[in-house]
């Protein structure tokens, strides 16, 4: 049995859609689906990907619910890139004055992103950045 790609009930005064149209979907194959192997895993601090979000350039390589287009920001003063969004979290490195930090997520006073195109990934205070 085939299924239509569009609803077959009318909307307001529009006529009903035909039962057979040019957008009829083929039946799905029967049986079970399985993964062919483990998914790709990113090493923390090296790729802009985490469990819920990844840089748009990683779409198709890493499966996450959301992909973000980076928002370039300038570092206003030397500041710490941290492993998590806490003031006492481990410092991964120091971001130099004037560097470009690509923001991928903003949550309160903290942002998550990457230094440049392929630098370290972590959290920075939003107050230490300015949009470019």
C-alpha cells in the first residue's frame, strides 16, 4: 500500500487532494534496522561538538540534535578558556586579546565555542567578548 506525501483532508475552502498524485511515497522496507557500527566520537577540547550541539561544518560527520553557525566574537582582554561554564573549572588555555572566538552557544553569562577555525573548544565569559 502506498501513502500520500500530503494530507487528504480539505483545508478551509480548498478542494480535497486526489488519492493518487505525483507525490506518492513508496512503501518502506520491512524488517529491522541496525546501526553498522559505533558513531564517531570527538575528543573533548579538540572539535566543536558536544552531546546536544555541533558546529555546522560537522554536519554529516557527527550526529547531534542541533548544528550551529558560528557567531564570530573578538576577545576584549586576555581571558581563560574553560572546560565547563564555571569560574573554577579547569583552564584549557588563555585566549589572547584581539583573537577571534567563534561562539556556538550562549547560556547566561557563558558562551561555548572555538578559538578560530581549528583551535581549542570550551567556555568563556560573555562579558570578555564583543560581536564582530
